[in-house]
C-alpha cells in the first residue's frame, strides 16, 4: 500500500467486483459524537414544537440520544419526515465529508479530485416504524438515467451499532454491473423508489452489521435496502453522504448556484470553505 492511501489493492479489486466496501474503524469517534450532537438539536426542536402544540407533556431531556425521539414523540415523529438535510446542516456534516480515510478512499476509487455531492440524509429509524423501511433500490434510481455513467459513491455511516434486528443495510454483491434497473414508487407510506423483489438474486444478498466508526461505501448502481427495526426502544440513527467523480453529472441541481462545485481535496482547485459551502444551500 502506498503512503497515505487508505485502501489496499485487494480492496480496490473488491470495489470493482462487488460494488461495495466495508471500511472498519474509519471515522473518528469524536466526529461521530459531533454529528450526533447536531442531530440532537433537531430532536430538541421537534420536541419543543410538539410541546407548544400541546401534543406531548414530557421533554425527556434526561433520556439518551438513542431513545429520546422515540420515547417522547412516538408516532408524532413521522410528521418530521423520514430523512433530514437542511435541518442538520452545520460544521459536523462538512467535517464528516472531509474525514481523511474517506477522502483517501474516494480519491482512490474515483481517480480524481474529491468532490462532495449535495445529497446527504440524516436518518432516524424508529423501532417498528414502517416509514423508514427502505426497499431495494439503486441510488441512481433517484438521480436519473444520466447518472448511470457517473460515479457517485455513497458512504453510509451508523451513529449507533447496527445489525439485522435494528435496520442495518443489505446489499446485492456485484449488482452495480447490471446497469440502471427499473424503479417503481412503492405502495408503502415511505413512497420510496423500489426495484421489485423478483429482480434480486437472493444468493448475492449480504447483510452488513456495523459498529460505531465503521463506514459502508457503495456504488450508485449497487442495489441496497434497509430492513425493518424490530429490536428494542433505541433508534437506529445513521447518515448517508455522497461524493462525485470530478467532471461527472451528479443528477439534478441541488445547490442554489447550479455552477457550484464542492471541492474537498485537490492539488489544483481551490478547496471550498465551510462558509462558502453553507451559503450554497
Ligand atoms: O439508512 C437507511 O435506512 C437507508 C439508506 C439508503 O438507502 C441510502 O443511503 O441510499
């Protein structure tokens, strides 16, 4: 392995063949904690709003982050959506994208400067909640057919330990080589896009339990889903972030300035500051 390169040759080969990589112990715990704090502010706002409306009495400020939203807001949590972006913008998200291990891995698999894609999602998955059960899909299903030739790697990062009982991710090995498949809007309340089960090769499904500090890197054409949370009263908190191979089409325009490019690492292009990044939302 060359100096400063996070991925070894075997991992690069696995990326090409399988369309995903589990990066163990790649995110510093202090950064995970900062992201959790950022999400906790949103939980504060939700609980305050429900109290003002007289829908709940307790604020549960003594409860751990893993339990508070579920225990205090219960089914009212659905009102605040299945994923958050604008609500949690801040330095921790900007810093997460700049995590050295991720920047190195993305540089290695794209072969270009490291560019941030604007689509990220903070995802609280509450126990027993149907709204956040995500069916089989490829991220390019959302980005449109122009993105089929693009490389838009996703990094999925749990903020609590995850396994098959609390909604960890499942992937279909090698599915990124199948091209963009047909997606339909599901009939469930989440109204996610889905690839029907009959197009999934069950023998290729891999379930990905993960610990805090781990990151799951996958291709925009890799089929994946997150299963139901059937376990206990703790929330499965996660965040998924995305990068873009420099020069590729990242899909629809998400920034308020269509020409904006979020440069995270480069020898030749100016690096985007936190203030500039924040001003583009
Ligand atoms: O976190 C989840 O439950 C689903 C994540 C997902 O499907 C994605 O990041 O594309």
